[in-house]
């Protein structure tokens, strides 16, 4: 069964963020910082931002799906109504 995790970005704007991954396989434990990711990133852009960690540490990549929701929690594709992006990340290992 693949590793699956998710992240939700609320009130996505034109800002950016990074994700920090803790690598417990190293001694001492190390932290890997992702590339800068836009708050309105597509699924492909999110995958590109985090694949560096998975490729260098685990020798694999990830698949990302994105679903956008409006303020009422209803799925939407209308950019002007988006209140959050839900990203589902599957590790392909």
C-alpha cells in the first residue's frame, strides 16, 4: 500500500510556501526543504516542488491530485470562488 498524505491551502493567494521534510534515516536527523511552491499551485506544480525530496531521499516520485473548494466547502473549478485547495499526495514507491 503506497504512502498517501494530504495538505490543504486555505485562502490561496499569490504567495509562496515551502515544505520541510524530516529525514530520520540520517544521523543526525536532517531536514530537507522543498522548492518554493505557489499557494495557487496546480497539482503538477505541487509535485514538482516536492519531488526533489522523494527522489533524493527515497529514490521515487509522487503523484498529486488537487481539488478546489468554495467558501461553503463545495467543489469548484471557478477560480473566483476558490477558498481552499486540497492536495492529495501519493508516493510512488
